[in-house]
C-alpha cells in the first residue's frame, strides 16, 4: 500500500476498513443505547440516581479489571476474531437481559450479574478495533483513520442516545433491549469475513497467558508515555462519567423530561464531537498530540463549568456541545500518540491494558456523579470541571514530549 497520506474517501474504499468500521459502528450504537437505556430503566423503576451510577459502574469496571488477560488472548487469537467473540457474547447477554425483563424477572441482583458478565468481554472489541485499524491503513494515514474511528464514536453519540430515548419513550425498556441484542449480532456477522482470514502471528514461543498479561501491565506502567496517558485520560474520563449520570438526573428532576429530551442532548454532544474529530483529522498531530489533548481538556472544563451549569437547559445544551467538540481532538491525539509509541508486537496486550486504564475514570465518575447530584447540582459540575483541569495538568507533567 502506498505510503502517501490516504484521504477519507480512499480509506473507506478499502473493504476491510469498511467492514471494521461497520462492525464498530453497530456495536458502539448498541453499547451507547445500552448505557442510556440502563440509566433510564433504573431511574424509571427505582427512582435512584445512586443505583443508576452503580449499575453504570458495573457495566464498565469488571472489563477494566480483566483487560490484561483479554489483551493476551487478543494477541493469541487475532483482533478480528476477538471482536467477533465479544460481539456475539454481548448479543447473548443482552438477549438474556431482555428476556428476564419481558418475564418481569429482573431484580437488581440479576441486573448487576448480567451487566457484569457483559463487561468482562468488552476489552476484546474496545482494544481489538484499535489493534486492527493500524494494520489496515498506511502509516501516514493513521491520523485520518483515527479521525474516522473517533467520528464513528461521535456519530453514534448522535444516533445512539436519540434512538434509545425514542425507543424507551415509545415502546419501553424491554423492546429496546431486544433491539440492542440484534445490533450486537449484526456487528458480529459484519466482521466474520475478516475474522476468517489468517491473522499475522508472531513466531516466537508463547508464554503462559497469565505471564503475557502481566507483561502487558508491566510494560504499560513502565512506559512513560503510556503511563502518563493512562493517568491524564482517566482523570478526563471522570468528568464524562459524572456528566453521564448527572445530566439525565438533572433533566428529569428540573424539567420533568423523559428519554427523548435526554437523548437529544447526547445527540447534540455527539454531533459536536464528530465536527471536532473531523477538523483535527485534517491536521498532522505528530509530535503535537500532547498539546492538542491539553487544550481540549482545558476547554472542556470551561464548557462544563460555568457554561453547562448556568442558564438552565440552554446552558446545559451549549456546555455539552462544547464538551463534545473538544472531545474529538482529545481522542484523536490519544489514539495517535498511543499507537505511535507502542511496539507493534505487543499491541494487543498493551492496548487492552492501556485502554482500560484510560477508561478507568468513567465508572468512578459515574459512581461519583450519582453520589454528588443528589446533594448539589453546582458541586457536581465543579467536580467534573476540576477533573478535566487535573487531566490537562497531568498530561503536561507526565507525558514526555518525545
């Protein structure tokens, strides 16, 4: 493949890239719908923002814990097969969740069990997409490929919450869960052709899977760039985790609105994120990734407080749009820096651990958001903004320039 930079259209003409992005979009749509549907379900059935925060925590945190093992298996089976395995397992678990809901047999303990099991395989696809994508595009096109990947996330942030809110408002939680299970199944099917091809494997002797998992953790923690990214981005994700639980609770409490309004706010945030990702994709971030991330984190803090905290629903909408727009450059900078500074031989293990550490702030933020929002709306926004400022400071201090 030519080393010259490949444009967005040329990238999308590559069959394997199209298949990967389709699978990623379908599974992310399902995941985004699931996250909001679970929060709305708990708020509707139990009227408890605190419980909603802990269910969101269970949806994410177990996968972070097992990510080193998932990364080792990802390197062994190949990223395409790992993604298909995760999506198939997710479809079955959400189907079980929907059937239990349909039979009115979904008590809180069973809900926690099913979302925890769902979380355990999630590192396979979250890391697998980022391992497979650099193998399918020229090195000079990595920024644009990552911009497409980030834009797909942003597009899902437009469609996912809007669809989830509409379905929840019109047909209820259980049919929404059946729809989510179907999307995961379609995602698995769309990548089967790529998964059937031989995966490039290392000829070196394999260590036991636990040892490979430990090696991945040690490598990330001892690598200055990856360690700095893990800490700074985790703090940034605390901000998003707080907003993820706090915003629905605020809208329901203050405006008496249901899923469609909340979905519309997340959709606005997603459209802004798509614009931010595509804008930064036209720039070469090589050697400037850290500065791009820092600028986005500081601007996000301002968008959270005072903007989102002021002027009622209008201020909340403007603030969330700002957070979305600046998340695009942050994510593209993160993806490109991590891929450029990671040994390709270790990519699966390293990315699974790194992504999980990067994301660890989200479940903590969601639990914190549920705790804070029942006490003080202003304090909730201040905490979210403070986490984003701390993320920028740690990026400056801990991520090496080279």
